C-alpha cells in the first residue's frame, strides 16, 4: 500500500470485495461510503494507478464497459496493511 492515497486504498478494498465490478459499480459503492458524488475525473485515473501498480487488473466486459479485479499483489498489499493496522488498533 506504500505510495497509495487513502482514496486509492478504499478503491482497492471495494474491488477486493466484489466479483469483477465495473467502474460504475465501484463508483456507486465508493459514493455510498463517502456520501458524496465522485466524478469520473477522480475515479478513473485512480483506478488506472491501481492497475499500473499491478494491484488490480482491468479487463473488458463489453465494448463500453471494463471490469476490475484484485490481483495476488493487491491481496498481499491488503493483508500487509491489515497486519500493520492491527499493531495500533485492537479489533
């Protein structure tokens, strides 16, 4: 998770919990969490960053719709983050 913003980390968590969500699915979920509208200019560049860091893979559902899926590296990053957090927060 090194080098990720909190927003990118939240996107990663949303993707990890879903089965090949589309960008719109991710947008809907993250808007519920943030209780505000997230514009495409914020969402898609951040998704591309996760793809470029190989934490998420991007594929095509159809000609207009992409899907996103967590990679093994993404799962490892989440696990490492949770282990780090557990040092400071006792759940």
